[in-house]
C-alpha cells in the first residue's frame, strides 16, 4: 500500500520560517532594528565608510586602519573590467534599451564569470571563493554605470583607483568628481542597504550557492529576483507618488482616494517592519540636511499619510519604507531615476556575496518539498 508522506504545513511564501543559521545579521521588525554581524547597520552607516562595512561582511570583524587601507586599495584595483566584458557592453546596452542596466547586469555578470574562469564554489577553498566575490563586487558598479551611460549615448567613464567606492560610483555615473556631501549621503544609503535578512534575492543567492554553482551564477540569480517588482521595487516609484500629488493642497484628496480605493501608496509599508523603518528614519535625516522644497513636500506627505490612515484605517500602521526617502536623497544627489534600483544593487551585491560565501561552507543542498494538490495520481493514460 502506498502512503503519502506527511508534509508539515508552512505559511505561504515561507513567511517567518527559519531555513538556516547565519552569522551575517538579522532584522528585528517589531523593534525597527537590523544589524550587520553584531553592529547596528544604521550606526555603521552613520560612523563608518562603505569599505569598512564590506570588510566586516566578508571577514566578520571591522578592520583596523592598516587593514582598511589595504582592503580599500585591493578592491579599487579590481574595478576595471576584462576586455571581453568591456567589448560586449555596447551590445548589451542596445539589447536592454527598454529594460535598463539591471537587466543588462545579468548578462554582463555571466560574461564576467566566464571571462574570469569562475569555478563552482563547491570546488574552491574559502580564500578562492572570497577572491572571486571581491572581484565581482568591485566590477558591478563599473558595469552598471557603463550600461547606463551607453544607453544614454555617452561613453563609459573608466573607474578611478584613488576614489572610495561611493565617490567612484558617482564619478563613473556622471563623469565629474562629486561633491563630498553628495558622496557621503549616497555612501550612507549604500551602507544601509548592504543586507537585510533573508529577503527573496538573498535567499535565491543562497539556494543557488547550495548547489555548488559558481559565484557569478549565484549573483545572476539574485539580480533576477531583485528585478521582480514585488521585491526590488524602485525608489523612483516613491518619487512618482510625489509627482502625482503635485502640490501640498492636493495631498489630502489624493491620499484619501488611494486609501479608500485600496490602492497601494508607493514608498509606504514593509513586510517585516511593524514600526518605522530605521533606514527611512536615517535617510529622512540626510534629506533634511540638504533641505529644500522637495524635502519639505515629502515630509508633509508622510505626515498626512499617517494622519489619514489613523482616521480611515484605525489600528493599521503604515510608515515610510526605505524607498521613500531613498528616492528623495538620490534625486537631491543628482542620480537619474533609472539608476535608483541599480544603485541599490551596487550595495546589495556585497550582502549577496557574503551570504554566498557563508552558504558555500555548508555542503547540504537546499531542497524543500511541495504539497501536490492536482488530480489524484496515478490516472490511466488515455488512448491516443
């Protein structure tokens, strides 16, 4: 007699299901807190540079001054792309004229892995895996900015080894050396988005890493997951909300119509946080440091959304998420809206890679089960 194995019930989407152990960090949504290793991610963003946090994620500790200088120089030296990738970028940009740099990054990362002969992480030792990860992470900003500029009919800007990660990113994007206040604002945004628990793209990277695949394959899978609108979203959509409202006198009517019709207000709400998103709180402060009409308008929209929700949907808290003020900050720093999500990716590639490196230490493949709910089997196969 055939028996059907009992499969334990789990929430849809694996919400809240613990699938592994990690030493990389965690999100405590009810507290409005998240951390990298043992440090508050927000405190790191406020007090440290991007390379320090990158080192922390890869090595498990913050660097001393000598280690930081060596790491910064080493990663800067890896920014230039192999000739095979550079030569292919114009064609990739033309093919992705509509889909943009994030889609092109998938193709370019595959080519990068092939041109650098990346081997399966299963076959490599820890140092070799980390070397592959460093090279890939250093190349991602170069790829993204080159694809954007090519898509705009501009020549790519070669990376500079004398600039830190965030400053070099803005330099390659615009072709001019950025102002220090803009560099620091973007750097703090990048640090705050390096990692954020077992989100869909991070989990995807770990699933592929559990098969022993090469690092480029793991990152391509993660980028694919991020590209989905239910995950990566886009800070530009939050700015689209501000554009749609237009002027302060339209806020109340526009928000009420959205709430009463059940439509989502872009830039508000998060699947994990039940309180204010700490990333949004920090970015709001950065935006207010710049000041100006856009910031004042965004703050007023936030205030009225929360007040109208308290009136129309009592008990339902809805706060700004990272996208809302991230969009404002990036707009103030001169980034084109098409590059908002790719900029997020330029930070999150560090977190993905750290998770890949951690997963590669475990030889167990991730292989969950599914509950079959189709027509009972076996059924007789009908005659042709």
